[in-house]
């Protein structure tokens, strides 16, 4: 019998939800479970600091956790990495990390930084870098772009159809949407992703979307992969998809 693999969708600063699903996994499989986190740990929710602290400590303690990078995690990392804050060119025109729809204000607040009006971004970046523990920056810089195991390809946003999995571009792995979501071709592995909020786990023939909108008041979803079976791990146990 194969050991299960668990995957957790986009967390977005929802520390309480994260603790709840980790407790479910421990009840289901014990403290040594292999868990793949699909990225977007920060922004929008109130406790980005607490989420990164929990995950970075877990890795330091030797937990069997694979933490992938989401586009929001890169926005945070780029803003606080010296010498100057970087903006992601994949953001829509007029958007920036502190735009009300992106969530950087909430992340900064979780580190004790208030984003007052008329402050220069370079000053704000320096203040944030001073507030962010070195361990958190190392966590962000060490996040993986993808992880493959047992015929599954775990990634934040998705993959570019027609491109082999070992030649995927970072921008697509973090940002792609419609070109991937509307494609039903075989990607040579079953893709497990988040990034695009859905009302419930969305399983298709070639992929599974686990972003169920924790950033907007929805649940945080965890899936279990064991052999050929895929389940959602709810409060009362496994529910087969």
C-alpha cells in the first residue's frame, strides 16, 4: 500500500484554517505525513506572518513538507529583497502589491507595518525588510516552483499546454489561467494546482483545482492522493472525489 500524499490549496494568511486542516491530516495519517502546499501563503487574510512562521518552523523541524511558490509569495519576496522593491510585470496595469485587490496591505499589517498614504515604496520596503525575520525571507526564497510524484505534478497556477513539464516557464507556473484551465489535453501527469478560486474542488480528467477561496471567506481544502484514489479530507474524514 502506498503512503498518502496530501495537498493543501491557497492559504492567504488564514492561519486558523491552516491549523485546522493540519490537525485533520494528523488525525488521518499521523504526524509524519507528506504534505504539498500549493503556494499563496500571504496576502488578503490577516495572519500572513503566522502562516509563514508555522511553515518555516515545520520545515526546520524536519516535517515532510513540500512548499511551493505562489504568485503572491513572489510579490512579497520581490518587494522586500534588497536593493530596491521590484514589481511583478504580470500584474494588470494599475495594480501593485498594495492595491486593495492584491492584499499586500494585510501582509504588511501582520508584520506590524502600517501602509500610510504618501510613503515612498523604497522606504516602505526598507521598513518591511527590517520587520521580516531572516527565516521568513529564506523561506520565501527557498520555495519550489513544482513537485512531481506518483504521476502527479503539483504546481501553484498550472502549466503551459504543449510544453513538457521539465521545460515549463516560471511565469506560467505562477500565473497561467485560461490557456491551462480551458485545455483538456494530457499533460503527461495529473496536475494538482490552485491559484484560480472555485466554489468547490474542481476535478477534471487532467487536473484538480484546490483553491476554494480561503482568501475570500471560503474553506481551505486538503486533498489526499493514495494509489489511484483521490479524496477530499473534510472535518469528518475522507470524501472520495
